[in-house]
C-alpha cells in the first residue's frame, strides 16, 4: 500500500470519526457540562472502528461499483 493511500485513509478516518462522534455525542448527551468529557471518549472509539474500515472498505466498494457498472 502506498503512502498516499495510507494518508488518505488516515485523514478520512480521523475526519469522519471526529464529525460523527461530535454529532452523536451532542444528540445523545447535549451540550451540557459533560459534553467535553464524553466527546473525546466517543471520538476515540469511533476512530478505532473507522481506521481499519478506511483501509478495508474502499477496495470492496470499488469492486462493487465495477460490477454495478457505475
């Protein structure tokens, strides 16, 4: 795997997990005093899940797109 693909996957996992955890923490906990404690934990869990998915899913999705002729 080349450095460009690794960089893109890391950036995507970081950005997506950060945005999604921010929104989901805000929806579930609100912007109260516990938000700043809950969000980093939520983000870390999201990043741990998103990072391997950012490497595994794109090739599978590209193959699916080829099969669907998109």
